[in-house]
C-alpha cells in the first residue's frame, strides 16, 4: 500500500513538472499570455485534462503518457486550455447543442495555435487538422467558436462524423463547463468527492460569474497588448488570435434599450398617479359623500417614440433580406405599448448615393402595409449626406416638430456629413468579420450580429 502511494506521489510530481515546463515554455514564446498563465493552478484529478477557469485538472498517468509519446503534446494541450479561458468558452450558456459547441471551441483554439506557429506546440494532430481547417476557412469567416458553432448548427454532422471531428481537435474534457460546483466534484473524482481536498477540486474556487469577469479583464488586456506592444513581435501570426479576442470582447447591445434612448416626451392618455393628491380626494369624499375636491389628471408625460427617421443604406453591400429584417425588428420594438404612440410620424428613407424613397408612416396599420410591400431601391454607391439634407428640408417644411433621432442602417463605407445635426444620430452596423468602422464623433455607433437582427 505504501509503495503504491509512493509510486502515485512520484507520478504526480513528474506530471506536475511536465505541466510546469509546458507553462514556462509558453511564457517564453508568448509573453502576452503571462497574466493568463498565472491564473491557473494545477490540481490532480481523475479526468485526463480539464479546466474550470481557476485550475488545470490533470491525471498524472495521462500527462506522462502523452509526454512520452510526443514531447510537444503537453505544451499544445496546456495552451489549448488557456485559450478556452481567454475566449471564455466555458462561460457561455443557453446552448442549443453542447456537443457542437465543444467541437467549435476546440476547432477555434486549435486554429489559433496552428497560426501562432510555435514549434514547441506543433504536435502530430496539427497535420491531421489541416484539411478540416482549410475547409472551414473557406466557409467560415472569421474562424471563431461562435461562427463555427453557427455553421455546424446549419450543417449538422452525423454522430459518427461528429465523433471523428472531435477526436481530430480533442485536448481536454469540457464536462466541467456544464455542471455546478457539486457536479464538478463528482466528475473530478468519479463520484468520490472525499478523494480530493477543497483546494484540489476547486471547491474553494471563485464563482462562475467572478471567473468570467476575471477572464474578461485578462482577455481585454491581451487584446490591447497585441494591438500595441506585441504587434511587431507576433505580426501576422496573431491575426486569428486577434479576431477571436475582438469577437469575445465586443460590446453586447440591447437594441430595444438602445432604441428607447431616442424617445421623446409626449402626451399619452394615462392617469398621472405621481401628481394625484389623495389627501384632497379623500377629504372631499368624506365631507360631501360622493364629491372629491380634486379629480385625477387624465394625461401624463411619458417617454414614447413619436417622430423618428429610419435611413437604410441600399448600396449593393448591405442590400437584401438583412435590411428587411432590420426594419422588421425595429418595428417590433416600436410597436410595443411602452414605446409607441397611437399616432406617429415615422419616415423610412432608402438611399444609396441619393434618395431613392421616403415612406411616411403615421400608424401601425401603415407600417404593416409598408412591410408587406417593401422593395429595396438603389444599389449604387454610398453617400450619407443626402439623407441628412433631406431631413433638414422636411424640418424646414414643418414635417417634424420634435424630431429626436435618426437611425442609419449601413456598412459604414460612405461620406458622412461635415456638420453635426441637432438631433441624435446612430449608425447601425452588422458585424461581418469584426471590423471596427469609424463614425463621426457626434454619432453613436451600434454594432450588431446578424442573429441579433
């Protein structure tokens, strides 16, 4: 029994040394990973390799076996797990298919590792992945976990094909990603939680939300480092890494909340409880029986959208079903009772290099008819100035009395007005390859994913 414990202790010590050597190797080659590498502590467990964002769990026999088989394998596997944390793959929730998400995450990090071109992490499975990565680069851009996941949701592999693909990119166990703290204990020790200490099993680890925020901070610092200090060192090798960082660090927007910022003050038929004096009301009812001394106000000032402009860039680059989806989504938000007047003054303007159409909408019924018959017009170049000039002409003709906002749906590649309008203006972009379009300092920029439209 004692010999078994000694042998296990020696195996654990050797495996730990292999993993520490792998970490130090990565630190030498990828200095921008220093903060990420320092976040993960090593803990023995029954799983071959896994991480929860606080620890790297390892099975000593597995680590020593892959090290004997291939010296570069532990380095690649270590980097594989660190990149999962940097891209916050384990903190994504509400997935339609966890198996496809596992595959997408593994493909994304393996692609990044290959592109970094580190000889110390060039294991045999890199060659086996080449055909898969070449195919995906032709149909998925950029090669992020989210984009790959969407692709496989649309092109679902058979169970046999899914297993084959997963084996090509497999490095660690993702089961911990989808379980509570108690469930993770059972997984790490095959149901025997007493086998591990609190420190080893992660029972004392920070909460999932705290870990997600910690890795978000690390990821954002990495992105800034790569965009500045490390750009010359990594060059084009870090292009895929940067695309993944930009994808995971992009701001998430609530389009409904954003649209409500354009609300104007207007009068709605609603009792104003804030200005109703119950003292005079009850005193009158008590004194006269059925005659209150004050009546409640019938009107209340509420924030609702009444005058609004939706401008659509109908140049060839953004024309199509996506534009109609954008108008439909905007309509769905506007027609909610808390943000829509019974009567409105909404102009939907189509423009490429010149005004193609100005549809005036004054009710939900007219909006319904417009959507049913909507046709895109134009498909020329992009110039934003005609829309703003047209809106100014409408204001001079008293078409608008209190125009609060204009939303311009576009790809951003056009000529902006030189002068700031005296109403809020937002340019809405659909993110394709995580480019960062510029807008004038007086405009608001909103970047949405296609599925958010």
